[in-house]
C-alpha cells in the first residue's frame, strides 16, 4: 500500500468508528500535553480559589 495522508486515514477511521474514536483522540492529546508539561516543568502552583476561577473563565483578550 502506498503512503496515504494521515488526515485521510483519520477521517476514514472517524467515519467508521465515530464518536468513540474522537473521544479517544482527545484523551490521548490531553495525556500527551500533561506528560509534556510535567517533563518540561511547565506546571505552576496556584491557590485553589484562583485555579477554580481560572478554569471557569471563558473570556480571552483579543488586544495585542
């Protein structure tokens, strides 16, 4: 079989499997990002109340 584009293969698998595949991909990305943050010491300690407010926040600044 010749090389196929990764995105094409992902689309085919998603078409066949559907939402469970999408959920698995999202979990894998979250796990990879968490592991990378730990390995590269990118995590910060934050007060519990501030962390809770940060995670609830949906506002972003679009100003440069």
